[in-house]
C-alpha cells in the first residue's frame, strides 16, 4: 500500500539535512514516492538573495543527486520570503502527503526561526508533519 506519493522535505542547506535525507529517502523508497526538496531563501537585499540562491541551488542539486542515485524521483523548489509563509503556500499550492523537516541546524536565531516554523506548520497543516531531530 502506497501511503505517501509526494513528500515535501524542507532543507536548510546545513549538515542537519543529512537526517532529513536519510528519513525521507527510506520513506520514499518504501512508498515509491516523489520527493520535493524545498528551501526558502530568506534575504534582505537583492545581492544577498542572489548569493543565497546560488548556494541553495548547489546544495539542493547535490541532495537531489543523492536521492536520484537511489532511484527516487526528485524535484527542487526554491522560494523567497518568510519561511513559514512560503512553506505554507507551497503546501497549499501542491498536493503533498507528508512534510518532513529537521529541528536545529542553525545558530540560536536560526533555531528560534525554524522552531517557530515547525510550530506554525503543526497548527496550520492537515497533512502529517515529520520533525526530525539531529543525531547526538
């Protein structure tokens, strides 16, 4: 039985993404699901946006190749803006079956930001939310 067909994996382009990729790849393989790797570029200037987009594209391309090597269909999604708003909009626009995201991976400020994202998603989405903590 195929439970999940489309999995949205939020990436923060840091080493914590390893845990998300490991979990999502296992779920995708078990369900023959497509994986959508999403990163929200949160910038304040056009130059910052350009630099962040370039590094994001490189990071997501690398992660995408890891998954494709396992036979998983992968799509890259890059959005700009406030992470919680953009993730919610992405979920509303597409028909995902599961959202996976990591806790931590940033500085204290990033932890506060992404902690608020997981809290927002927990209260505003109707599909399962898989929150993956870092290995210690």
